C-alpha cells in the first residue's frame, strides 16, 4: 500500500537520540507558542496535524496550556507510542484524543492509486497517465474537515507536513522506471498544489479568534547536497532577523518541494492577520539540518 510509506518513515529507529538532538527545535516551537499565545490566554481545544512521533512537540508543556488536544496523522501507531514515550500522566492523557488513518490531501484515494497502477500495467503512454493525474489533482476535495467532525479549533499546529504531502506520489512514480522521469517532471507542481490545498484546510480548521502555528522545512542543509557549509552564514543572518536575505541568497533553487511554496502561500493567506514570523535551524541529523520558517497567526 502506497500510504504505508508514512508508517515506514516514522518507524525509523533512534527515538531517544532524536529526542535529545531535537531539543532546541522543540524549544523554538515552545517559545513561539508561549510568547505569542499562552502568555495571554488559555486554549480551549488544540489540534496537531502530522503529530506522528511527536518528537518536535513537548506534549507536557503543551497540555499545561490547553484544555483538550487532538493528535492527527495517517500513522496512528507512532502517535500511540509517542504518548507512552513522553510519559503523560492520567490527567494529561485524558485530555488527548488520537485520530489515525486520516489522509490530509484527498489526493491519494485508493481508487485513484489503483487506476494509476492499472494504467501503468496496461502500458498506457506516460503522457496519458500524467493527464489522468493532473485531472484528478484539479478535482480533489480533501474531506479533512469531515474526518474531524467539522470541528473548529482554538489552536491548529502543523509541523514539517507540507514537504511530506508529495512523498506517496514519488512512490507511485518509482513503481515503474519507464514512467518515473515523466511523472517526476510533475512532482514540483503537484507538491505546490497539495501545499496550497493543505493551507486552505489548515485555515478553515481555525475557529473564531483562533490561532494557527505552522512551520516549514524550507531548505535542506546536508552533506549529500553540499550545503552544510551555509549553516554559519544563515545563523549570522538569523541573529539579525534577515529572513528575506536568507530566502534571496539561499533558496534560489527552489528549496524543499512543497515547503517553500507552502510558506509563501500561507503568508499570503494570512497577510491580513499580520502573521508573526520566526526562523531557525533544525538539527535533524548529524549530517542533515533544515532551515525552518514558521508562521504564527491569530485569526482576528
Ligand atoms: C515530518 S513529520 C512531522 C514531525 C513529527 N511531528 C515528529 O515529531 O516526528 C510529518 C508527519 O505528517 C504525517 N503526514 C504526512 N503527510 C500526510 C498525509 N498526506 N496525511 C496524513 N498524515 C501525513 C506523517 O505520517 C508524519 O508523521
């Protein structure tokens, strides 16, 4: 099953090591939530989309400030394990609801995936497969709101999800190498459209006067793409809040598919609410880091 990829990615071992390495990343997130939101108000109901292993969120900290918390992901098991790992006590875990098997985009419906696979098996031309995919893309309705019982939330959190929405598509493209090249030519556009739809969904989940906090892994700094060397310069610019310069100097090649465009698109959607921006570097692995841009928006 193509969507099993999320569970496979989350199954990556090394939780303990990652929890320690990601401490400063969690602290950045907690600091924004604290300074912008929790210092002024207690939150009635919060939701985290793409909660997964919850290694980027200090659940105990969050639960001090919210009356209820819904964690949502396609991968249910990772969230269940996260609750155990963060050792929530009875009172804390009573506030938490888990919702698994929720697919955020509505793009990866089983019938659609089966039809693409059949077309490839029937050796239809790559062009006609692409045409089918783009027609499907323009007709999708995620159904996310219905999966969440049409609830509205006083705080909606999403972290590093925009970049992941294209992952199952890359799995489909890899099924048959005769189609990979042609299908991957579309990946950038599809990633951007999925990111835009997801932004609209995020926004519509926010209740009256509610908050949205989303962060985006807009640029990879890694050994494999020879970009680790930029970390020091980016850190220098971060100290001066020169986010625009970082974008201009380092993201000319597009950044991470879905994430950079997702950030820019959400910024435009939220513009009238005067979004607060904060950026930092996420120490993802020893040889891989991400430049993070985040937005915190109050829908008033
Ligand atoms: C990069 S992780 C976010 C970090 C995660 N909170 C953690 O601490 O490990 C992205 C999460 O979004 C989920 N996800 C990505 N695309 C999804 C989709 N289309 N539908 C549902 N969940 C999705 C993945 O399963 C994964 O848990």
